[in-house]
């Protein structure tokens, strides 16, 4: 049985302009910017259901090209029923033909978070190849089976973010909402301002910590080697600290969204919970380690300079 996927729109990328994303998404779906804005305001909404992997990937690339975020949700497949029947020789009169076709570009949108469903137009036509009519055997219908709920087999994105962030999730959720309402990404974080590279390590954003350490080391070398005034390097460091304080929450939101989307797309729900908790949260050891690494590097440079 071939795997099928639901194409899920999950808001806009945190670095993208909400107005521009809504305009591009409206063009893509052939709907109004207001409709596109309502879709983007939801935590998640299904824009295409039960499609093959290659078709789902095309939808995902098209949606992400607008600045929106998209994940592919694996649709759980029921095991086929095993009937012991003798195939019919001829087609049963009145049988339902199996040739189907989809209207060019039509996508049925079902919004998960309470917004009424809209029928909108996508730019690319998706066609279902017609198959030859088949002979249907006469069988006794099986008892009706209750379909499994999609909610029971999927992990909501907001819950996944809460698991990933862990401690102080409420603080970051409030800061991100305030920034979204103001339509700009700046929001102050004292921890990021005072110990920026240590805070980044604490939140497992290791690349940012190494970049900061690299800049500080380069400044010290420049000060010792070519005589750059310490007032200039101090001003640079202050500017970096202010940048960390203003942009720290936005950078962390971008980090969270990227990691959560990757984990949800590559793991089953129960395994995703484990992986979210493992990769997310905080790491006090990393924070202490980065501070120690910077002190050691500065000490080594000082010893070399004196020698």
C-alpha cells in the first residue's frame, strides 16, 4: 500500500513579512489576501489530503516559496481486508466506474483550528490517472468500521513547540505573540543581552555561541596585533550585546520552528515526543562550557601576547 500524506500549512516563517506572505499565498491559491491571512493566522490547516509523496512534495515546495511554512503529515493507512472470494468473470451491472479525475488546480482547504473551510485554487493541476473498469465480485458487506481519528495519530504543532521549548515556554510564547502583533521581530531579552553567547548555549543554539566567541577573539587579536583602540572593540561588543538582547527571542523562535518541523516530518508522534524533549529544552552544562571556553581562549591569547 503506497503511503499518502496530508499537506499542512503551519503559519509563516518567522523571518518573513506577514503581509508579503499573505499576498504571495493568495496568488498561489487564487484567493483573496484576507483569506490567505486567515489561513496563516491558524496554528495549522490541511490544504491537501491523501496525496502521494511526489505530489505532496510539490505542494510543500510551492507553499514554502511564498515564505509560509509547510509540513507533510503521514496519513495512517488501514490494513486491507482479506476476503476469500472467487473473481467474477464479467463486470457487475451497475458497478461504479473507477475512472476519476480532479479539477485542475482545485484544492479543498480544511482549517484545523476552527476557521470555516474555503475552496480555493492552487496554481498547479493535480490529476489522478484513470484506470480501466474492473469486475467487482459479489460479496457480503463487512460490518462498518469506525475510522481512526487523525488527532489520535498526529501530534499538534503547538504541543510539539511546548515540548521542545520546555522551561519558560509561557515567557517565549508571550514574547512571540507580542512581536507578531507589532509586526516586527524585536523584543527585549535580558539574559541574551547580559550573557548572549552563554544564553544561546543554554538554549542549545550552539552555532550562535561559537560565532560570538569567534568575534570576541578576533577583536582581541586585532587589538593586540595592529593596535585597534580598546574603545572601538568595547563599542563593538556592546553593539553585539544589544543585538543579542533585541533579536534573541526572534532567533530562538526561528530555531524552534526549524527543529520542530524537521522532527514532526521525520518521526511518528510518540517517537517525536521523545525526540522533541531530547533535542529541545535547555543545557546548563553547555552554557558553562562556552563561558569557560571563552575565558581559556582569552587567557591563551594574553599569554602569547606577553611572550
